[in-house]
C-alpha cells in the first residue's frame, strides 16, 4: 500500500514549485482526491494517483505507460479505471495549460521588478 | 680403552646392557610387529584390489542412479506439465462456467438447474450476483435451502479465512505484534521492541488468488445492498470478519447502517470494518483512562515522542486502507480519539467538510494543542494547520481564530496565528484574521 501522505506532500511540493501558487496546487490535489471519493478509492490508492500524477508532471514523459498501469494499482473495476484515466489525462492537460500561464506570469513579474 | 675420557652423557643404544635372553625376546617382539604390519599391508592391498574390482560396479551403480534421476526428473516435468495443463484446464473450465452462467437466462437458471448444483460450492462460487439474487427471491427454494445456497456460495471465503496457511500465519504474527505493542505501551520508558520497528502484519489478501477473489467480490462485484442483506440473514458470521467487511466500500457500509433489514447489526458491521482502527484506539484509551480517552492535552503529556512515532506508524497503515470520507464516518469514538486526530492532514480534513461546526471545532482544537506540544506535533497535523491558515479553502472549512482564544485560555498561553504561520513556513491567508 502506498503511503498516501508522503505522495500527497511530494505532489504538493512539485505543483507549488511549478505553478508558484499554493492555492492552485491545493486545487489540483483536491481534484485528484475528489475522483478518488467518487470511486471509493482508499487513501493508499489515492496515494498511487498522486504519485503517478507527480511523476507525469515532473518527468513530462511516460504518461501513457504510467496511466496504463493504473488497473494493477487500483482496487477499482476496469470500467472505473478507464474513467479515472480519462479524468487524470484531462487534469494533466489543464496543468500543462496553467503551467504555461504561470511561466509567463513569472516572466512578467521579473520584467516589472527590473 | 682406559685412556678414553669417561662420558656419562654418552647416548645408549639400548643393547649394551641387555642379556642374550632379553635380546632374543626383543627380536621376537620385533618379528611379531613386522608380521602384524605385513598383515595390515596385505589387508590394505586386498582392500585396494577389491576396490579396483568395485570401481566398475560403482560406476555401473552411478549410471543406474543417474538414469533413475533422469527418469524421475522427466516424470516430474511431465507431472508439472500435467498440473499446469490441469490448472489451465480448470481455469478455462472456470471461465467457461462463468461465461455460461452469465449467458444463461436468469429464469431458466432458477427453474431448470438441478437443485443439487445450488449447494455445490464450486458451482455457486461462480454464479453472478443477479442470478444468486433471483434464486434468493425464487419460490422454488425453501428458506432452509436458501441458507444452504448462500453457504455454498461463500464457502470459499470462510475456508480461506479459517483454514488457509496464509491467514493462520497472519493471525499468529498479528497476535504477537499486538501483545508486544500492549506491553511496550504500558511501560513508558522501555525501549521499542524489535517487532514494533517492523510494519504491522497486514491481511494477506494480495498474496493468494482466493484472497484477491474475496476482495474483488466484496469490493467490486457486490454492489447490491439486497445481496448483503441475504448474506446477513443466512450467514451473519461473515460480517464479523474484518477480512470480509474490510473490503466493502464505505458508501455500502453507510447503506447497511441505514437499512432496517440489518436489524441493529449496522453498527456492529461498521465496527468490524474499522477493526484495525479500534485495535489501536483501544490501546490508547486504556493508557489515557476512562473519562480522558479523548483528551488531546493528556495524550500529548502522556506519550513520549518515540511512543507517538510507533502509534502513528500503526495508525498510518490503517488510514491507507480507508477512504477519506470514511474517517469522518467511523463513529465519534473512533475519529475523536487523539491518535486518529493526530493523523489528520488537509486531505482527511476535507472529508469532514459536511460535518457540523462542533465536530470541526474538535479537530481544530486538537491541531492547536498539537502545535503547542512542539516536537510532538505530527507532520500530518502540521499540513492540516498550514492548510487551515494559509490556503483559501482553509478558513472556509473553519476559522482557526474561533478556537485559538479558547485554547489560549485553557493552556494559559497565548496562541498567535501569525507566529504559527511563521513557524510552519507559510503566510496567513489574508481573509482569515479579519473578522
């Protein structure tokens, strides 16, 4: 069983570093846990989701491979895992869009501080 | 000879002073010795000769043994192959049976299947839930027969729990662990026993196909409360088992509690689902004593940092196996225990979003007392407190300031939110301190 607290903390740190905003990072975390609530995942299984999400946004690769292994890691049914995968993909896309904006904001801030 | 100097140290040969009779006796002794040695040499020569003769015989025996071994290995491989084929065959037969049972019309299944099949555990085990339900509602079977059907259907679960070597091993290890835990906790200054440094033994359901099947059955396959009602009617002992109830999803447990058909057993079933929590909480309650078992201040005063670490490690693995909303639904005795409150982070806290203000107040009060306990504060509680005071969702959940004053009076120490934020490395969310 995954230590969900450690995975959640790691994801929180990566998200806060990448987005530069604690509230946004917290929103992402809450989104992941809300999908877990919907499909009655245990905290350990949610830890797996956090861990996979964190690896994808940190490494920016192996997305398909990591998402493919979800079925083995979760106690959910196959149908549920498909839903969860689709949800995570959407969330990853959202993250990528927000990350671009966060990057631009950082540059603007830098410019303003000059 | 007279001129030669006397030398008392001159080495004697041993023959100088012997009489002819003695010499003769010595000669005989030596001859006997030589004869014995010759005899021994001859014996050895004979053994060597015999050995030379035996070598081919030994070689032949070795060859025979090798041939036997090869034959045995070949046979073993054949048996293994057969076993594999049998296993695959059994798997295929199982799959075919499952498919056939899924395809056959429910009405035909109930009316035309010979009754004896309904009490065959190897048949009933693979009957889909809808067909089992139809059987339970059918007039073809008497009430007693329905009990037999139910017992046949879930026999594999009870067999695994009561007789499998994995479960026996687990029970043994768990018993030793709990005993060591109880003893150590009662002796505040005793060093941590080695057994408690290792992770607590967990249910071995993932290690065996049957264990996995039980989990799959109760977690994913049974989604109909009526099926659980039948199990409760005909085989209530199933719901005494953590190895069964632990897999049932939390929303289903809530449905059980609300359903009258469970006739007051709902609370018992919920307790069975959180046996892992109750085990730890009971230890803590025993130490804190009656009347103060929920007193967070006493909890921090009583347990050492080392003891808290071990308690939290145990509780953490129980948390990992629960849904987050489940923590809020495990009953006030369980979630209001300081050891449960101690493991609450931002994630678990949000499971209490819909709880009343009084419940939220209990959590926040524990967080502030934990903060005041300094190094005894858990990482999870730090995360929760950070979230409450620095993230916009935090104050929406509960305004820490509302409790801070009360705790300050209780402890006769002022609690300053700005100071907490600084120590936890965050900034106070701008909306929080403005009333």
